[in-house]
């Protein structure tokens, strides 16, 4: 609310599937994993290996 952004317009990025990604989804946001340290993300979850990959992929989406 304070940001003036709807939950569905936000992307919450964390390193724990249940707490971060699923918690974000339960709040109406998109969730993504970062630094999965070898763990495979479920097919319905966006995952980034590191911050560089995350930044590159997000910037590509923003430029569209």
C-alpha cells in the first residue's frame, strides 16, 4: 500500500521456497528463488542462480 503498487505487480525474491516464494504467493505477489545452491526449483517457480542472472533476466523483461 505504501508503495502504491498492487501485490500482483510485485516480485518477491528469496532463498527459501516455502517461506519466501510460497509466502509471497499467498500474499498475492509473484515469488522467485535465488541462489538455490544445487536444489532444483519446482517447474512453477522462477529461479535465479545468482544476482547477476537475476538482474540480466529482469532487465530483459523491463526493456520489452
